[in-house]
C-alpha cells in the first residue's frame, strides 16, 4: 500500500515523470519491463515511462554515425559498390528514429502487464506487412488524377488497411480495455509510419548516383517531428474506439471516431499548398491533444479499477475485542 500512496503522490506533478525518465535504472528494472506479459501478473503497471527516451537517444546517435559515414564514403570514394554501401542503413535508421521510441512509449504507458513487448512487435510486423501490401495493391488499382480526390483515396486506402489489420489483431489477442486497443492501433500506425518515412526519405534524397544530404536531413527532421501526431494517433484512435464502445461495428460512436481519424489524416495531407502549414498544425495539435487526453483519462480509470479490485481482495480484519 505504501508504494501505491507514493505513486499517487508522484502523479500530482509532471516533475516526477522527468525524474523517472532520466534517473539511472537497474538491471532488474530492465528485466521487469521486458518480462511483462511473459509471466502471469495481475498487478497494474504503475511505473513511469523511461526506456523510450534512452531508445530515442540511441536512435539519434546511430543516425548521426551513419550520416557521417555515408557522407564520407559518398564524397571520398568513387566505387559504386562501396560509395553508397551505408545509404540503405541510413534510410532505415532515419525511418526508425522517432517511430521506435514512440512504440516504446506506447507500451510503457499501457497500464496492464498482460501483453509483452515481444508480442507487440510480432503483431506490429505482421499487421504492417499486410497493410503495406494492401495499400500498394490499392495504388495499382487506382490513382485519381485530381489532387483532391487523390488525397481522399490515399486517406481511405491507408486508414482502411491499417484499421482492418489492427482491429483483427485486437480481436484475436482477446485482451480487454480501451488502452489495449490504443496500444495495438498505435503500434500498427507507428509501423506504417516507418515504412512510409523510409520511402519519402529515399525519394527526396537520391539524386542520380548521389545523395542530397540537405534533402535527407530536412525530410528526416520533418517526417520525424510530424510522426508524433501522425499514423500512430490516427490508427490509435480507431483501435481505442473499437475496444472502448460496445458492439463497435454497429455503434455510431465508433464510426464517428473513424471519420475523425480520416479527417485528421486528410487535413494533414491537405493538397492546397497555400495553407499547408496551418492545416498541418491543426491536424498535429488536435490529434496530439486527443491522444494525450484519452491516455490520461483511461490510465486514471484503469488505476482506480485496480485499486478497487485490490481492496476487494484484501480479507476483512476482525476488530480487536476489548479487555474483559
């Protein structure tokens, strides 16, 4: 009970979040995080997220190292087999740089210990592969010439493909709770963002047997920043709604969330360039605010439910009888 009281006190301020993020963690804490879901544990996960920041630092460091290596080899070496040997690796790390830490953050925010990170990665990879194949086949079938319709088709195709795989995974995993739906949906969205970011970075930076480092760094920075409120938010909202509402496929609330998610995606890709920054900021701000509010409220509800369950499981202690 003392641990629960200390956690509740820490929750009153965001300072504790940052202290937990940057303090030194023991090997047992690493083991605990990666052992979640592998052994039966009914207790709630009350640990502040912390590993995501270390993963972010590692990804940035690896990206910087590969960027230096590719710059040197592309400048000093003139052998085609070696000159751009590290370029695919650089693109891969660029796509992973912010999306993988986001995946870790989502998992660390999940308030239960009934699903392991290994399971989450396995589900994410399968769903993203199916989603990517479906999306590319959809583009083979139709690419509207009208720019507005093209964006609309992109939104429908990508959101439908991601939602279909994510919701199937949520159903098959047989876990309960709105935040589990958000976890799986957000993970599928983050995985899709990795594949998409790699494509954008490659197209922007590869210039006829040379690498445009300005474009590579610029697109990497833009895609990394906007991924904070991109695919993981849109699919996360749909996954949350699917797990939140009863009989979701015939529930108007679920479909309204789907429409909202698609609208955020459309505004994000808004084809009218004159107000691109405004529409991007609108989609970014609304999406990020929604996901933060939902996670905060759902975690609070989950913890309250866990405390109530703990209180019910505690045996009643008989009152001490007075002296005769």
